[in-house]
C-alpha cells in the first residue's frame, strides 16, 4: 500500500525517466545544470564583496582589468560567475577573480558546494538523492552509478554510494582540525581559521585547488600542519573511489591475510608512487639553483616545497611556489604530470594513470614482439587498449586546437598558453598568471576544456553519438605498412 501511495502521488521515480538517457548523456546534462545554477547564485549581490577582481587592480585600466562580459545582477558579471562555476564544478581551480577578496562568505559557501558536487560526481549525488526518495535503485540506475564509480560487478551499488559519501566526509573532517590548528598558529582568529580550514579540506580532497588566500598556499608553504594534511588529502582524493574503498577494506582485514587487490588498484597505487617520486626528483633538480624559488631555502624547506609541487599537478591546483618564477623545465615537467593526472573514478582529472600505464605496456609489448599486453599477471583486453589510445588521441587533438585558438587571440607565449590549456583540460588549476588577462573568448575556451576534462573524452563522444552502430558484416582484413 505505501508503494502504491508513492506511485499515485508521483513520489516514486519512474524507470522510464532514466531509460530515456544514456549514462554519458545524463552526466553531461546534470553537470551542465549544476553549472547553470552555480552561475546564477554567484551572480547574486550577496556572493560578491564589491572588491575588484584582483587586489590593486584598476577596473578602468584595460591593460590590467579582468575582461568581463554579459549581464550583471548586482554581483559578479556573467563571464566571471560562469567561469568560476565551471572551474568549481569541474574541480579545476583556475580563477579570473581572486577567491579570497572577490567572493563573500555566501559566495565561498556556494563554491564549496559546487566543489563537493563536482568531486563526488553528479551521478553519485543523483544516486544518493534517489535513495533518499525511493529507498532503492533499479537496474538502470545501478548501471549508471557503476559506470561512474568504476565498479565492474554492479553489485551493492546502494552500499557503494553510501560508503563513497561517508568516507569522503570522514576524510575531510578528520584533516580539518590539523589545518585549523596550523592556521591558528599562523595568527588567524578562530572563526576565520575554522571557515578557511573547512574550505581548504573540501578543496584539497576534491583536488579543486581553490584557496581562501590571495597567494594560494605560498604563505603557508612551510607550515607542516597545513601542508602535510593538504598533501595527504590530495593523494587520497586522487586515488579514486574504487581504490580508496578497496584499500580501506584491506586495512580492516587481518594483517596476515594477503590483500586481493584488483588490477586497477595495483596500477593506480604503483603508478602514483612512481610519478610522485620521479616528479619530485626532477623538480628538485630543475629548481635547486633557481634563486626565485628555493635556491636560498634550507634543505628541509627545499624538499618539502618540491614534494608539494610534485604532488599538486596530479591534479590539485594548489601551489606553494610562485608558478611564474619556476624554470621552463619545471613547467614542462608539470605539463607532463598534469596531462597524466591521477586515478580514475575519483576527484582528479587528466587522462588517468591507468591510461598512461596501459599505453606504456602496449609499446613495451610491441617492441618485444609480444602477443598480448600483460601487467601484474593479468592480460589487458583489446577494448581497454583501444579506449586508452582513443582517450589520448582525443586529448591531444583538443589540446592542439585549444592552444592554437588562444594563441591566435592573444599575445602570450606558447609555453604559457600550453601550460594553461593542459591545466584546464586536466582539471588541475595551476596557472602562470595569464588566465585573468585572457579575453572572454579565450576564457570560454578554457571553460570548454574544463567541462570536457571533468566529463572525459570518451564520455563526451558517447553522449554526442545518437546510438551505437552494430555492423552485420566486416570487410576483408589487410595490413598497411606502418613506419
């Protein structure tokens, strides 16, 4: 009777609603809706402090003022609100207005909510809302959430969604007191430190890169109570929900029991460790004698700052060193780390470490004339190989088109534009300082990149396709000359 009553009153979600959309299309539509709502809220007068986009900026000087366009509801202009909403929802961190001075307390709360929605994933949030309303998920909804979370068994999706939300909240709340204490010792009053510590914890775990300070975290770069929790949150959020949940389950088992990790977990953990260590070593070498960054710092500070700089590009967006003062080699290393990103089905962007590792082993297998791509005593399926190649090719094409477009519209150098484009598409948020000086048309290009980077190249392609094509025949096979 209660079920019949809910259906009569329209409270029971209809399976037909979910069957109308493919998972990829529903992800695109949901993210676009969140961005639209976020843009409207950020345009309200209560979200803006009334300060200029950047401290010491002269709004009447076109050479220093942030380009703006669109309607104004009394708060932020449309272009600024839209860019910020896209950046927050895609958990990127690129900004055209200083977060610390431009947005009010109400605006900061809106940003934190957008970051949480983008980090947890609109599909996961949609499943949670369905649980609250209907108390159950149908098969279509289970498949939708499984495609987002990376769960390949399609089992216990309800429990999976609940664990994602629970563990995310626990991790963010666990590290908040340490950041709070660090801010108190840094001289902040308790209510300001409480708000900033919560915001930093949310932004760090979701790999967003938004900071409540004008210089990001440069001023707090040597404060261990702030830097270490932020680094741990960046790594944990970047591992991906499937890896995080599986590692947590292994920790709760008996120490004598060998963890039965999936191939995805093994790849992500191994590649994450390798990329952090190699990136750390390369950045130490590149910046060791750079007087504008760490040349004059003590050894302990050099190692700490460079370690944070190696972790942040995967894809956090926080910085403890001035990006514009770094060497060209560090920029190139950062481009590489940003392009790869972190683990799949998590809060990070990039092509993902699993994609990069599969590509490496495809090349390794071909060079050694192997028959199959094998990794950790497992064989990689051909569909996964094709998907990895497709993701990388689409990403490269998009980077080239976006870089060429912005170069044609601005006077900035190739290395600056390329850094910005890679940062946007990989949803990192690191910047050489040119984002707020780009014309609105170039800022729109970055918005497209951030949206594309959050959804994913293959997801976008699937969403635009009308329906899969099933051929009932195949042409004869022929091998062209390669190389």
